[in-house]
C-alpha cells in the first residue's frame, strides 16, 4: 500500500484484511513484495530506497538501506539462489539482497529504467527495461569477476596453491580441480597441489567451481608451465663414490668419467670434480670425478 505506507494481507477465504504500518519508515511507499526463502516476506520501499522484511505475523524486522540514493526500488522476486532480486528503476540497476542483508547492485545501460522482475526456470532473473523496450536477463549462479590464480614454485616436489578468485552472487562452496594440459589429474581436487616429475614440460591449470543455491559456475586460472629440470652441479668432493652418485642424481646430473688416483687419505673418496660446483647445465649432464685409491 504505497500511498498509505503499509503492507497488507488477506486471509485465504478473502474475508479478513490486515494492514501493518509499524516498523515501516514514514513516506517509504512500499511497492513490490515477494516471499523469501527464509519464510518471511520482502518488500521494496520505492520512496525510501530500502528493502524491508516482514514476518507472516506482520512484524517488520528490518529495513535495509540501498547503497545508491534515489534508486527507487520497484519490483522484487525471490531468486533460485535463495536471495531477493529487485529492480532499481531510477538508478538503472538490478539489485540483489541476501537474507542476511548484504546488498549488491549490477548496473545496466543508461535509461534502461528496469521495472518488473521475475525468477526464470533457468537459474536466472528476467526483467523488463521500461526505458529501452527490452527484456533483460541476469544469472543467479555465481559469476566470476577475477580468475583463480596459481602461486608457488612450479618445479617437482614443490607445492602450488590455487586461490578461489572473486565471485558475485555469494558462493557458499568452492571445489577445485587441477589439470595437466587441460586433462584432470587424478586425485588433485584440493586448493593445493604438489608438482610431480610427470608434470615436467607440461602446463598446469586450476579450475574452481563456485556453488550457491542456484547452481555452479566454473572459472580456470592462467596456466603455469613446469620447466625441464636443470643440472645444478653439487659439491661432491670428500664424499664416498656412492654418496656422490646419489647427490648428482638428486641434482639432475649424472656421473661421467671416473678416474682413480692414489691418495694417502681414505680410499674411494672424491678428490676432485669437473665441472665445478654451482654450474648450471642441462638435465642429465655428466660430472667427471677423480676418486682416491690406495
């Protein structure tokens, strides 16, 4: 009841009408109303730039101010995501308010003047654009506004992390899927992933599925490439021959020519090596050793 600043109801037999004004700010002009997923009724206050909530018993529990002054919220509907969606006729925007009172606004083209709005069967809301003679559609599923991102060192044995990215329409859950060259990696379904040797020279991505009451939407990160390993020559001087071999293998190097040389020290110890420690070489490069003997 916009002119009398009230919300009313009528009983199922159409014999009794009740009107409720307490809790509604004077001059608000209640206009549109709809049932919410929280078993309450939600209504627009066209002149007050607010969204109100009233119980079925007639108690106004909240009035939520909209971020845009002069927006004139008009029609309202309950979306498949459990939130309330409404038109902002003068602001050329579609608004969304969660049952906890969080408001987001989506701008439309200038002079759209959205008026009516309804929830469709396709996880979207549909609305009329009074000023442009059009019908508009907005999805109620989560919509990605910033892609997921992979951080960490993309080399075997190191852990990568995937951020969820940024989403509209209030996702309630996120699921992760790591892929190698666009193919799902078995068991890689958490927000982190430890790079393996099988990933060498391949591209890794992380796909995030964001879910709310209306359904799920996915977004995929930019790819990171796992480079071929390099042989960074370790210092093996003084090590036993077997230990030196293990150290070289761990560093993606290989044992090259081994020459034995008499020494007064312990036998089978590395006396010298070539190339010197710290040298960066292609993976599998050979390191020559001089090993002591009696």
